[in-house]
C-alpha cells in the first residue's frame, strides 16, 4: 500500500502555495476515499492553516469553514492567480 500524500501547512503566502494546498487536499481525500466528502476535507484542512492563514480561516463564517467546496472558493478568492496563469 502506498503512503498517504503529504499535505504541507498553509501559511497564506501566495497563489502558488494556495494552489498546491488545494491540490494536496484533493489528492489526500482521493487517497482516503473521501473525494466527495466536503466536510471531511474541510476538517482535514483545518489544522493545517498556519500564521496569517489561520487568522484568516478563523474569521470565516462557520458554514464556510465546515464545507470544503465553500472553503476552496474562499481560498481562491483570497489568494487568486497573479497575471496570466495558463499553466
């Protein structure tokens, strides 16, 4: 059995870190068989917010913190791509 995909703490540095965090949460959820479980993903991600990202996460409404679909949208709104991101 392969190892679980590693997920780094999210510090809220920039778009690239945000992108990597979202991709890592999605990969881990898939590995765990939880890819359709939005509450599981939000709960898994919660302790990984660090520093200014933790401050930001704490100020989100509870319904956003508890639902990965809403949380992912909030992440992308807060840390959008800079410039032309066709990668």
